[in-house]
C-alpha cells in the first residue's frame, strides 16, 4: 500500500476481512482449494504473490492457469528447508548457492517440484519467480507469528526453560521481515521471469539464538532437547527441519540483479532488544 499498490488478500474467515481492512488490504473470503476463485482473482490482478503456502500444489496450478500467457507477475514463496539436512541439531559446514542446488530429499521433493513448476511458467507467458525465504524474524503488520522463533519462545514461556533440538549447533540463514518486504516489492517491479532467490541476511546457530531468548526472558541457560521429545512438542516437520536442521544459504542474486540492500538488525540483536516488544 505504501508503495502505491492496491492489495487484495485471501482470508479463510469472514471476520478476517476487517482485520485486513485495518491495514489497507481488501479481503476476499476463500481457501487455497477454491480453484475457480483463485483463477478468477489471478486473471483480475496485475500481479499475484503466493505467501500462503509453499506446499499447496493445487493453489499454484490454479494461479498459473489464471496467469498463463498474460505476462503478469507471480511471486511464489518457498522456504530454505528445501536444503535442510534434519541433522538433529548438529552443525554443518555446507553452504548452498542459488545456482547449485542439491537434489531434494524425500521430505522436500514435493515442495521443490512446486518451485520448479513456478519457474517453468516463465516459458508460458508468466513473469514468475521463486523467493526462497530463510528463518524470518521481526514483527509484521498483522498479529501473526513467523515459523521458528515464536515456537521456541512459546515453549520457554510454558516450561520456564529455553530448549533447542539436540546440541543446538545447527545453523540457519535468516532475514528480518521488513527486509523481506523490501525484496518482494523489488521483485514485483524488476524481477525477470524464471528467477530463483534465496532470501537471507546473515545466519546464526540455534544455541546462540536460544541463549539470546533465555537472556531476554531472564531464564537460565538453554538446554539440549532430544529429537524425540522435540518432535512430541512441535511435530516431525517442525522439530526435524524447522528447528533441528541446518539451512545455510547465500542469496546473491537479489542483491546483484534487483539491488536489494537488507539492513535491519541482525537476529541476535533483534532478540535482545525487540523480540518482546509486542510478542
């Protein structure tokens, strides 16, 4: 909105329409399974951003059906757990780059296939791009939690102990939500068709992030948590990949191709000074 765009957002519940209106977004009630609605809305829009799900193939197919041959933009949100190693909290020295992605493991093959479907749409008249986000932190415009750090915070508040998966030596690249928004705006305006971007601005080990959370909450030192117990708390996907894997990536393409200049506080500084402001 601040950039001059008229934005429409999909919501599942009628009461969420007012919530979107409060931040200047027009709400449309529906779900990702509403193929006809998604096609119609894609046809009516000048550009489409899928930030709802990295894994709902039907929704992506519907959006592409609505945009095919139009020359319009589709920005699809993926996640860097596509290179996650499910290490159980052990560290790694392996770093992945945009032009040298590994073959996906079985747990992430379906997500990667969706990314490839989006990129292939560049050959069918869609200015498509995949923005592969890393660990996102910061406070967005809506009262919604991001994926990883809020789960650590919630568990710490519930138990009085901050925990990480295994020894917590696993490392994730990360990025502030406001830097993410800057990149999406640049990609809407300037991204060529068929581009894949890692979205990152630094990295941190989970044991360092949990130590910062413990300090912010005035709790004792964080504790190692066996993977099985972490899975019982957070589920297999979140414990094994979101919190227990390594995802070390470098995103040079957004910087060189689009002029993206992320500059918000690093994740450990944000935890120490900003995390609890509205959490």
